[in-house]
């Protein structure tokens, strides 16, 4: 039986070390050091080196676990546990010397999320949760907001790179929400935006065409902080999907209704 509280504390240390590496490398980073993986989707030596360091440290921590990583430096071969790692979430922000960006690490078994850690070196904030243990930021408990009225809501509506498949959905969301909610934001880091839902800073978030490494760690935090996470169709089993909604619970029906009206092209 894993001691999830202790393991999560160890992962927080590992995430902070990786975040310190990101921050130090940013001091001398130049845009031309980045490469384009897909249209407007970038990677750099920083992502790859951060992932290498994380994989080594996490493998030492739990040798029986496989890996799902954004840059593909390690693999999952049906092990009982799996680390889901984003070594640098918010790469476009990072390239342009813009906050936020972060390190995201989740541990799951074949059924559910067990532990999640997201570290933001820009604000020195470590968000973490473990199954049944609650959600925290820098040692303080987190709770989702109690906002119920649409006109008071503060929402994140990210626009993914897959513009051909998502443009009509994104346009519909902005059209239906702009001027009717308290505020709309796009922050460029899915992991941190979801953490902010868990912390009550945002009331809801949604994004399509994202990887498991983008949302897994933070999704557990929203659940442990009393919120709700589903796919775009309201299914609670969102872990294998790529279209995710995370809210304080009260605003979930609204976002599901809006994306159902103009769903993304598959």
C-alpha cells in the first residue's frame, strides 16, 4: 500500500527542483532556441532536459511505475502505476518570457488518480493533492469557489492549437459568455488554470485537444477541493479523453450546455 501523503511530499520536492531549473534557464533563453512541433506548438531543450531529470527522480521514487510524458522520453508498459508528466506546461509563455508556466506531475493506477503536484516557479506556489487527502497550495487547504450566478463567474476559455477543429466552438463560447460573465481569461497553462479552479481563483475552465499530462495532476486537486471534472459530454471518466471541463460544480451545467451547442470537430 502506497503512503500517498509521504509520496506526494516527495514529488513536491522533485517538482520544485525541476521548477528551479526552468527558472534559471529562462535567464538566458532566446526564442530561436525553440522548435515547432506542430503549428504554434513549441518545444525546447528546456522541456526535454526538465523531463529527463523528472523521469530519473520519479523512477528512483517508485521503480514499479511506468510513464506517460509529453516529450516521450519514457514509456508506459502496463505497469500497476503510471506517472503522467508535463516537464513544462505553458511552453509558449516560457518562450516569450511570460508567466505562468509550471511543472505538472500526476500518479495514477489503472482506475484513478492517486496524487497530483503542480509547481509554479513564477509565484513559488506548489499545488498538491492525494486521493482522499484534500488539496493544498503551499501547505494551505484549497476549496473551490461558491459562485453560483453566471454574471459573477470568472472563467477560463482556452483556445487550443487545433484551430480548424475548434474555431467555431471557441467563437461560440466567447460570443455566449462575453459581457454576460464577470470575466474571461486565457492564461496559457492548462495545469495552472485548473489549479486556480481548485483554489477558488477561477470558477470554471475548459479546453479541448489536450494531453493527459496537461490536466491529470490538477484535475485531482479540483476533485479533492470539492469541484467537478468531466469530459465535454459530462462523463466522469475523463482520464482517457482530451476534452476536459473543470468547475466549482455550480457552473458545470452551463459550460457543458455551451460546448454541446457547437461541439468541436473530431
